[in-house]
């Protein structure tokens, strides 16, 4: 008996309004992707996000203890972040305010 090759590609067909297709085509062009690649990647990303929302996170008892310890420990300032937040925002600089 001959073995059947498992099909790896499954066509997906959708009916969409012209406005949706135009938006997808424009975004795909901006990313340098084909419509198919753009839509496939967006669909897979949305599916992964949906699954991650409901999938439990499994870890060992020791891993869970380390995790809870990290959460309950006092925060440690990150020097680079402290410096970043001390700088004025670009819109707060004299050049952006129109000042000379």
C-alpha cells in the first residue's frame, strides 16, 4: 500500500470588504511582504496571544519559590532607567517649545 504524503499547505479563503483588503495590502507593502505572508503572520500571532492567555504556566516547586521570592523582594533601581526618567522629554526642551 502506497504511503500518502501528508499535506503541509492548507488553503484558507476569506471574503473581505475592499476597504479591508486595501488596508492589508498597504500595510503588507510597507513591511515588504506579500498579502498572504502578512495575513498569515498576523493570524498566527493573534492565535499565539489567545492561547497564551489561557495556557497555564508550569514550573517546579523550587522554580515557583524562586519566582515568588523575586516578586516579593524589594525593587532594585536600574541606573539607566533612573537617568532616562530624569531627562526632559523631547517636547519639554526649549527647541520644541519654540524658545530660542
